[in-house]
C-alpha cells in the first residue's frame, strides 16, 4: 500500500475516532443528566439505554484507535 493511501486512511480513521469520542461524551453527559434529574420513570429507562449506548461508542473508539496504530505501524515499515 502506498504511503499516500496510508496517510489518507490514518486521517480518515482519526476523524472517525474523534467523532466517536464526541458522540460518546455527549451521549454520556445527556444520559447522566436525564437519569439524575428525573429518577426512575420512563425517562430513567431511556437514560439507562443511553448509558449502554455510550459504552458501545467507547468500545468503538478503542477499536478505531487500535486500527490507527496498525496503519501507523504499516506506514513505518
């Protein structure tokens, strides 16, 4: 794979990782706010679902970071 293509893949993956991180923080903050503000009614269940989705986004962020590290290792070779 050419260096230009690897650089483009790294840039794209880094942007996707940043979007995942931003989404994670917004969803986590919103879910915690709704959870603590309204107690355990229907909005509390929705907030709990938001917390689980934020955990999923965090794991996707970590996966993307590992992918970027692999691209960087290929670029250095």
